[in-house]
C-alpha cells in the first residue's frame, strides 16, 4: 500500500489524485487550507484518509503536517506538490505584492513542503516527488509572465532535485498539464492584476478574456490526468517530465523545434565569444 502526501487536495487535480489513490486502496494525507472541504469531498474512506490543514507558505505547519502523516501511516511514499495560485496580467501591470503572493505559493510553498517531507524519504531510502508545473513552465505567453516565471522556477528546482535525490532512492518528476477542466480559471485560484493598462489590451487583455471565456470548457479531462499521474508514480524509472494534454505536448514540441532552429541560425556567433584555443568544460 502506498502513502500519498498531497497539497491543495480540496479540489482540482489534488482532489482527483487523492480520490483515485484511495479508491485503489492507498492511504492519503490530503492537505488544504480547509481540511473540512477535503472530508466533505471524500467521505467514507475511514482511517486511510488523513485531512490536514496546511497553508504551504507556513514552513512550521509543513513540518507539523509531515509529523502527523508519519504518526498515522509510518511513511510517505509519494509527495504531490500540487497547491498553486494563478495570476494573469502583463508584467508591467502586476504589482510587487501580487507577484510575491504567487511566488510565495508556487515556489516557496513547494520548497517549504519539500523541506519537510524529504527527510522522511531520505530516511526510507525511497520515495517519489511529483511537482505540478504547467505547460506554462516550458512556454510563456503574453499576460502570463509572472505565473509562468513561477513555473519556470519549479522546473529549475525540480531538475536539480532530480539529480540530488536520485542517488538516495528518491525520484522526481515534473507534471506539465495544459488546460484542464478544473477550477484553475475561477477567481479562487486565478487572480487578475488590479492594474489594467490600455496599451496591453491586445496581449494581456486577450489573456484575461481567454481565461473568462475558457473557464470549465478546457479540453483536458482531470480524471484521465489523475490516472496518468498515478501510473507514472508507480513506474520503476519515471520520466523527468510528464506533459499532459495536446496543448502541452504540441507546445513543448514547437518550442524545442524553435529553439533548435534559433541555436543553429546563431551558432557561429555564439561560439565566437570564447578565448582562442579554449577547451569547453561541458
């Protein structure tokens, strides 16, 4: 039986992952700001479900939640860093406070929970970490710069974590969903920059309109996404990245092709900047 520790488990991907893990007989530590919402959404699972109050930006509480999890189940096999916050608005439109709020949850919150749970996995000599990134962690768009920058940070952290933890028996995978029919575009998850600058109407303004028009009509099925996440958590050698949905797969493929073409175009100029006779170190 696998024990899961899931942040942001009261709705969206977190809730569906928790539900499917419980349905297959696993134990789940489901954390959320309001654990009552988890208990109401997941009735009837008895002692295999532990709903815990957790604001991921509170490091002390993350340690306490981890201790509660280990007291109940003795171990943590899979950490799902799912809690997140969205923000739409041009970079110039976003205030410092708005930007910091997103970084606090998406980046520093992920780090806080990881710092709390990883000692358990290191002591076990085993574990899986699934960091919820986004296609926005690989490709950025107008109006999503600050949000995407948090997910780019998650990608960099996760790549390093993967290298640091693999020798210790802990595997790290980035999960990169495209648009899925969750509550992410609701006002409870996706915040809008208070400042609106008319010159950005065709760029960040269009992104605001897209968020309003697309809410709950996204093409991705969160039930299927959760099933894919459960599957990848159980494979012997999980991938570094798991893109989910057509938008994610085609977006990554397009960017890789674009970057490769640009590097080839400017290769001679790029290589001309080294000292004559220098030996590359990589």
